[in-house]
């Protein structure tokens, strides 16, 4: 088990999949801007099926604010559904990337 002072104990990981018109509309870059504003690390990645996979890690309140922004209806394109789950942060990211 990881040490409690490894920096991940109070951090949360959001794994989400955005379905709808989310590719080719600037959605991943918007997500990166929101994540960076909140101090989150992770990535937004286009998937072959037309969805965008989002991984975000950071303090629980900031991760929740990020999820709410994703569901706000103010994103580029149109999210028809956001499938989201939470787990403990892994610390694998040092910034928020777009792929």
C-alpha cells in the first residue's frame, strides 16, 4: 500500500467518457483549459468510436467542479451523455495533455 504522504491520499481521479458531438469542435482543448484553471492533471483523448476519454486528477472539490463544467452545456460541441466514475488518484500525470 502507498504511503499516506505520497501526495495521492487526498486526491481523486475522474475517468469519464463524453458522448455526442465532441470531436473536431475544440472540446479537448476546452477541457484542458478548464483542468489547468482548476490545477488538475490528466488528459483528454479522442477515441476511435467518436467519444472523448477524459482522465483528471486533483483535489476532490476541483475534480467535482471540472465534472460539473463538463456537464454544464457550455462546452464546445454537444455532450449528449457523460459517463463518469471516480477512484483514487494514481499520480501518473504531471500536466493535463491533449491527445
